[in-house]
C-alpha cells in the first residue's frame, strides 16, 4: 500500500532529477489509476487515455527495440481492461521518473520488461475496468453482477444497456478505483498466451514507421564527430581554418568526444571526411593505450592465479582457460541524436534505452531546468541489444548548444564499429577437483573489464541530482565508483558464473581497466559465462567419463525447472538415441539467466572442410508466455545473435585502433547461413521471466561441445572461424 | 540539374553528381523509407529498384540514375499492399523493422525478375545478402516462399 505521505514524497522527488536516489517503490496500480483526470471529455491516466469517441491510447513505458514490448504491454493491460490489444493506439512514454524501476533510472534492459510489468499493467487495467463497472452500476442503478464488459464496451448481458467505455470518461470517481483490484483467473484469459501477433508488424511491413534517424526539423544541420582513432586519446590541435574552408563545412569546433564538424546535409560530411588531411589534426595518445589484442589477451592471462595442480591418486584436477573477444552490438540503425536548443528550451530526439538518463544529460550540459528539457523517445528503435547511447547524446547536445539551428548527429557505420562501447573481452579459468567420482572443488576466475565502471564513468556525472553543484556531483561519482570497486561490485563480468548446478562454487574476479569503452551487450556477463561454464561442464563430464546429459541431470537434481528443460531438449533432439561420430554429433548446453531456464542442443554434421550447424533445438522455461509468437521470435533472434558471435564476432585492436570497421570485417549471419531453430516453451503459470536474452548464452558452448563430440577437438576461444583457421595453420 | 524518374514521377535535383543516391532520396527528396545501415553496400538496408533491379543505393552516385527509373518502398501503396508486404504482415516478420524496407524491396525485385519457376533454395539465395541484426530470417523465409508459391515462382 502506498500511503499519502509516500505519494507526496514521490511527487516531491520528481521535481528534482533525482535519479540514483533511493526512490520510493514504483507507484502501485491504484496510484496510477487515480492519477486520471477528465481533460476535455477524455479519461487520462499514466498508461491509458480514452478519447470521447472511445479510442484507446496506451502509453508503453518500455522502449520498443524490436523485442515486441509494445505488444506485450498492450496485451497485459488489454487483458484485464477487456480491450482487444489490437484496438490500442500506442505511443512511447516520455522521460518521466514515474516510469522508473524502484531506486533506478527509467530504463529498458535485462529482459525484465514483462517480468516487471506483469502485475502493474494488469492491475492498472483491472482497476480501470472495475471502476467502469461501479460507475455504470451507480448510474444505471443496476447490481454489479448484472454488468459485463467486452472490447471497450460495457452493459448488460442481454445488451439492453450497451455503451462505450468512453461514456464514463467524466463520471468515474476517485473511489471507483480499487487499491488492489482482483485479477482474472488465468484460465479465463482472452489474450495472454493467445494473442499471437506483433502490433507493429503492419507499419513496419508497409514502410510507414519512422526511426530517430528519420527525424527532421526545418533548418536542420547534420554533424559528425571526428574521434581519436585510439580510445583514451584526446584532441590536441586542429587547423581550424583549413577544415572550415572545405566546401560544405558550416561549423567546426572541439567537443568532449573529438572534433565536431557541422554540415547542412549528411552527404556533405562524407566528402568533408575524405578531404580532412591527417596533418590538420593532432591527438594526445598515451603510449600505454596503443593496445594490441594479442598482447592484451596475454596480459589478461598473466593475471590468472596459478592453478593448484597437486594431482595425486586420490583425486584428479580438470583445468581449462577460455578467451573471449570484445564484441560490438552493431544494430542496423547507426547511432544518431537530433537536438534543438532554442529560446531556453532543449528538445532531444533519441533512440534511447533510458529516457531519464538522456534527459539528465540534456539538463547537465545545457544547465536548463528540468522542465525545459524534453526527450522525444523514438517510438521504434532500429535494434539496440544494449548499445550505449550516452556518447551520441552527449555529442549531440554539446554540438547543438553551439549552433544556431537544430542539429542531428549521425555516426557512420565505421564510427559505430570503431568507437561504440563493446562487450568486454575476458580470459577465464575454471578448475575442478574430482575425488571419488564427485566434484569436490569448483574454482572460477575471470579477468575482465567492469561494465558498471564504464556506466559510472560515462553516465555518472549526469546521474547526480541536478541541484548538486558540479564538483560535488563529480566527487559523488568517484565515491560511487570506488565503493563499487571496494565491494567487488563488478557483477557483469561474473554474471552467470553461478548456476543452479549443485557445485561448490568459488568465484574470483580480476578487474581490468582501460579506456576501451565497454557496455551491456545482449545477455551481458552471461554471454561470456554461458560459454565458459557449459564448455567446462562438458570437459568435466568427459574427464569423469560421463555423458554430458547425465552429469547435468545429477547436478540439477535439486532444480526441478532446470532439470525439466534439460530433459525436454534431450527428448526433442533424440540425445539418448544418438551415436556421435565424426560425421554427425549433438552438443548440449544449459544456462539460467534473467530468471529463465534455457537448454539447447545443436546438431552438426561434417562438410568438406568444416562443420555445418543442421539444427538448434531450444527449450525455455520463461514462466507464463504472454505472446507465443514473440517468445519464439526472441529465442530465434538470440540464437542467431549468438551464432554470429560464436562464428565470426570479434573487435580486435592494433596499435590501439579497432581493426573491424563494417559488416564485411564484423560479420553477422545471413539468411542462407541460418540453421533451423526449433523452439519449445515449457507450459507454465509462473510469473513471466526474461526472453530477449536467455537463449543466447548457451549457443557457443552447445556448438563447441558438438564439435568436441564429433572430432575430439576442444575450442576454448572464440570466434570459431578464427580459432579453426589458426588450428589448421598449426 | 539532374533528372530521373522516381516512383513514376519525374524529379529534378541539383546536387554534386557523386552524391550517393541514398542521401538524395533521404535528404533532398524527403523519402526516409529507404534506410542508411552501412554506407558500403554491405547490409542491404538501402535496397531500392533501378529499372526494376534491386540495387544498394548507398553506393550508387546519383549521376548513375540520370534519366532512369528509381522505385523505393514509398511507391508501394499502403492501401493496396504488395503481396510481399501482405505476407510480411501475416507472418509478423519484422522485429525492429529497420532492415525490412530493404528486405521487402529485395524480395519484390527477385520475384518480379523470376520468369521461370525455380528451386526454393536458389530463390532464397537471392535474398540472402540483406542483413537482419534481429535475426528475422526464419519468418522472412516462410513469408517469402509463401508469396513465391502464390505467384508461381516455385518448382
């Protein structure tokens, strides 16, 4: 229950841009419903607006990146409000702390949207529908149980009374909204688990939807930022006159990210880039930042603790070291941000996973009060996968503050590959002590960069409350970073290293630091540790002379949901009847992330030179399925994303400069390379859990485990295409 | 001044001859349905038709289309969607949707230029170089083969 006092506190805290504060609990559904106001005959609430002509406008507060969240939110609300999800007109929420998670920024991440909104949106929908029923009973003087609702209409079963929800827009009373409305019995669901479409499929198929990069304003200029080719380097000098004299250049000035060049069209920037001579710019680059990837891997490996290899007749030791590269998100829409600074007001059009953080960047850089900074969240984003948008927003706001016109910053694809924040590389060792056919020790140690540190470094200065003086803000940032370091709060690097397996975990982490920016990449630490853990479980099974399925069954015996997905995937893939040979084999992996259990089997067969993935069997337990089509689509999407990374994905550095620049050097899977992917969802009535990421961490290990079973060769580094080539050479 | 036919109508523009057609469409003519993805002809987000053939307009200088016929996603009437678009909607193909105008224009061109019924695999290869980072390939395949079947393009 949220008391009046707490509500008042919430409203007060909204006046500042208190972001990392200990915010009160998310307003419960009744708080949301009670915020309704009848404005010009409309019913308005935080999520729903009903116009006088009975149109339903739903605000979705998690951003749509292709993961289907707008459809999911419409389904949850519509189910309880008795409104067909297809009837909603959908628009994205603005930056508003009321949409934030407890104690956090307003963000869409961690496959958590449906999990977080499962009750909130359903209760908001139910409170609205029940308020309508009460109002109708009162006005029509009918008993409540004589009234029914269906698809935006309310009345009696015999339809002697039958009218639109909108009829009651102005007659709903505060007390009609229940604090804790009763929810439907899942057996009576009309849409949850049944609604099987994407509400944006129409616009997206007809070419009607626009993305942030498509935004335009009269007089718009287009900017690029020339960056130091080496992360951590800074602009030292530039020959302003020479650059400003290139035809097409409107303005040139330094910004924190490098040198901003403003033109009136993007195509002008293409020419300008090619005409800037290297000698017109100089950079300060500390020598220690001139990384070479090979040496970097060696230096990571050197940080690993020596193994305790005192093997004797009582026990044996299994030990393995895995190396994983930096990875780029490479969403198809290049990073961009449109900003207009005019008459003491700042407008930001952005494809952002965190509207409030984007807003805070605007407030901090412009120095404007919070109520003069507006974030226009892109209704559709051209993919995200965790890409960090802070940098492009910072660039764009800095530039727009200095130009007397709206400015759109656009990164080229090369900028995106070379300068975007990456999934960190990692070198990880695992060691198991096996005694009397049981695993007595299980040591994990990873060497990696922290993602949190990067978030603090980039976002920290903007996340402090607006009323704090800058120097305190900076101090607090440093304090927060040190606190996290002190408490070893680098969860991302070891995320997923502890699994439902009954094992004596001993988890260690060595945190590296470098100016190479790192960030959350689809499934985050799980993308590293799913591979590491599942490879090693197979290695241990091999050492113990056990079938990999049998070992997993033993280790998961206390985790019924985990065990169930493993058994199911074994059944569907025909694991137990298989006879692995050098021509054909299956590889198994299991991983638990974002509260979802995922088991995968990859079937491979030998080709002339290598192996081919024939089929990927995936079984997930993600609790109640809200939309079966979207669950299947997200699983397949994750599998393809994981396969692209497993086979080809790496960003490497030579003399500090990223070697991959576009989709030819950073390959992603094509249609004809994509294998069949079957998806089985465990029937469940549990609270929904994540689905946008959990089918990714298993992919690489299921593949290398299959290769091992076919060939006896164990690949411990990715990408596979490179590892296999190196092996051939050797 | 440079002239070409765009979606059935003559257009005239005044830009340097080496300006990529993509940016002429997006920035000079305000047609943003054609997307910028890589700028090197690698991803296919900017796929359009030049005289009925699919091309990647981020690497085509505008001078190359002088007096020729260009067709973009905007030429397709949302009120009377192309069978490819109908199939895309039916199978809920798009995820983020950013690559889909390119995928759809590629698919239409392949089907329009396929005179004889052929093997599904051969037809699929012709749409296989349009990248989709979300990985909607399974749905693309289903939707595309269904239209190909309807239009009598499959053996």
